[in-house]
C-alpha cells in the first residue's frame, strides 16, 4: 500500500506535501480532482470535509491538515530539525510563511469586492514587511545556506521555495517584489543544488488545472 494524497488539481495547500515526497523520493499516489469531483466524490471521504488529506500506509489512517501532514512526513523522511535550536528556526520560518499564505488567500478567495484592496495592501506594506523578515533569517543562516541554518535540507527550505513560487498566482508585481530580495534566489539555488530530486520535480512540474 502506498501513500495517497488527495487534493485539487492545483498547488495550493497540497503542494508542500508533494514537495516533501519529491525531495525524499518517496513514492505516492497524487490523486487530483476538480471542484465538481470534489463535491460529488472526494469530500465525503475526507474526515473533516476538507482537503488535502493523506491516506497513511504506516498507520492505515487518513490524515488531515496540510501543515501537520508535512511536518509528520518531514520527521519520518529525514527533513526535520536535528536539535531543539534548529527546530525553533524551522518553526519560526514556517509560521512566518503561514502569515504570508493567509494574506495571499484573502487576495485570491476573499470577498470579491475587497480583493483589490487586499492586494494593494499586500504589495505596499504586508509583503515587504514579511519578506524582509524572511530575508533576515536567511542572512543569519548564510554560513549554512539552508533556511534553518542546519547541515541539510529541512521542511523550512521546501516551504520557503513553495511560498515564493506561489507569488505567480498573486501576479507579476508580487513576483517582482520577491525577486528584489537576493537572499531568496541564493537560497533556492543552494537548495536545488543540494537535492537533485527536488530540482527535477520543480523543473518538470506541470501547471494544474486550477489557478492556485
């Protein structure tokens, strides 16, 4: 029995889990669906009525919450912190990224009449603030070059790459803003050079049917 990941045919909250599988080379079934299939077939299977969810062959259970799933798999497959200080640095980055992700979700899925204002605030104040903090963390880790200043790739590296890539769904202005932080490009280069499986996955990743 293999791992089975259920999520929309898009990146969204499921992509961080796919990146963990990609970086570690662990086989899984990537079960994707559109909105109609979600409502007619897959929602009923989910323990919470939400996705992504993962059927775990180790326990036989269906796991929910993308962040919790990613952390579990990272611990299981060797992408977790090696000590308590690195654990703190990983979590510090993951929570900072969650703050940005929540702002991006408001832009894409918030009340339609409020989306332009959400985007304006994101580009002018919110994103520069959060990106600046992340860039500072990367400067602190400059000797290591990995996001959490450890000796190897962790979930923090995958999540940072995933978030910066996600800016394409916000628009060119967001991509340009992220590109203005040289730390992000340097981090990505080092992370991909350290893990060919991850580099190959990202190089060959096809666009999903859904725009997120």
